[in-house]
C-alpha cells in the first residue's frame, strides 16, 4: 500500500492503526514505524536500516515484541518490487 509517507504494510495485521513504512536507498532497505495512537513516534524516530534492526534483534530479550515479525524483510522486498 502507499500513501503520502510512502510504501507501507501492517506489521500487526490485527491493528490497522500501525503501519511499517519501507524504502530502499543504495541497496539497503530502511524501515520506519508509524502509529496513529502515538503521533510523536513519526517525528521522534527516523528511518532505520535493516542491518541495524537485525543487530538489535539479536540483543533483545523481549518476549512480547518480535522484531523479525514487525520488520518483515520479505514483505518489504515485495512492496519495493511492485
């Protein structure tokens, strides 16, 4: 899907109020989360390269948040191919 902020998918399909935006720059895929319930999130958190997300995911001990699921590289690639 696409809107004025760019290409996005729903990282949590049951919650249509959160969107994960994706873009590609010089061969790197970048992600940025938007949440209608937290309007400041977009302003406070910039684009993050996928490599940094993978690195952070290996250090995370959180059981309630699955970074690999939210930052879905396959969904991002599919959107960017369209």
